[in-house]
C-alpha cells in the first residue's frame, strides 16, 4: 500500500501548509483530499508536488507492504 506519511512530514519540515499548497501554489484541494484518504494520485501531480516542495519522490510517498 502507498502511504503519504512522508508528505506530511515534509510539509512540517518546510513549514508549508495545505492552505498554502491549495490557495498559493494552485494544488487542487481534491488532490489533498485524495492523499489524506490514501487514494492514488497521478505521476504528474507527484512531479508538481516535488517541484513545489523542492523534494524527492520518497519525501512524498512510501510503499508499505500489506501485513499477511
């Protein structure tokens, strides 16, 4: 499963709010909603977030294996 935990840690480290991403950087609020609920985002969105946050992909998401 994909986790967006690193995304929220990156926001905290860079002192950037979701409000800033939505209203100042133009990130769709639906995208933030999808991430909060663990839903898929496009690679284009991932690229945009990396550009805005000046970070790497692993600073946005991580793979967490399902427990059996």
